[in-house]
C-alpha cells in the first residue's frame, strides 16, 4: 500500500470540507477521484500533500505516518502534484521551469548541469523538447499543462496527484493526455487524478472514488461506480436512469 488515508477530516470554521474519508492507493494504480463541485476533492489533495493538516485522522505513505510533515518533506519522500490553475515561472524558459523541479524532490540534482540534463529528458517525454528555450509565457494552454506536469515529474515522485489535467483541452488533446497518463503509470509512478471529464477518467482509471459534501459515498471499478445510485443522485439530485459516465459535467 503506497498511500493510506484513515478517517481524514478537515474543517474550515464549522464546515467539514472533508469528513472521515478512508482511501487506500496501491503502488502502480491509477485512481480516479470524482464528485460535484465543492465535494472536497482539492481539499483532499491538499491534505495528502501537506498544504492542510487534518483536524482528525491520519495520512500514511509507504506505511509511515506523515500527517505532521510539511509539504517540502513530503515532496522529498516522493509525493508531487499539479494544479488546476497552472502558474509557471513566466519569464523563465521551459527548460528552466522543469530544472527548478529537478532541484527538489526525491532525487534532487546537485548542479545546474545535472538539473538541466534531467529536465531535457522530462521535456522529451512530454513532447516539449523543441520549446525548451522558449519563455513559459509563450506556451499554449495545452503546453502549459504539459509544463506543469513536467515540473511535478522532475521531482521523481512515487505518487503523482493530477488536479484537472484535462480542463480546457479539446477532445483530441484529451486523448493524447490520457495516453500520456498511462505512459507515466507504466514508468512506475502511481497516480491519483481529480477530473470533471468523467468518461475520460473512467477510461484510464483502475478504481474510482467518489466524494459528495466532503464524504466518500462510493468506491470501486469504473463500471461499478457508474451504476451506483448514490453517485447518480449526488450529481443529478434525483433518481435517474443514466449512468454517471454519460453525465456531462461543468
């Protein structure tokens, strides 16, 4: 077991953004995380990465309790994430953006040359090698998404959390991104993905967990979750004959 969340709870004032969530992620899995807006998905990511600490519960990584560790310490252990709103260092080159990530994480580069060498390998995997010396501000949205992913991969993570990687991409770009996610998993990196594009997420995930109002209401294979009446009700607000996979989410 790579990641274990045990009864994780986080309050903001009197509101429970995440309530008593249990979630296990095994090494080598792609786990999808879905739920309506405000369900607590990004808060859960912040609890895993250490941006927030739970009011109750525990976060374990490779069997070690990391609940009290700071984000940078978790990064050193092998936890990395992307953000829905990408914010590259606009005036740095694409190469330098990724090289910065190579200085931190599980296997930090100890020189600029080593950092740039590692960054070039990451850019080649992402198809950005031809843009290595362009300023990050000149990239299209899809390439900024790839750069965001590249900075996370540069930390050599064991666990990669992807927050809305597909947001803003057109259908053909989504297909390419999903194939990239599979390649990343095949390289030995375990993935947890938050996505609103449910059909795409179901196509790549081994298991899916569903949050609603801060609670986990369902977990299983994509096929099981798609037919779960509790999940359909959480999205549509009433009993419905459609599956979750067929719902177009904002």
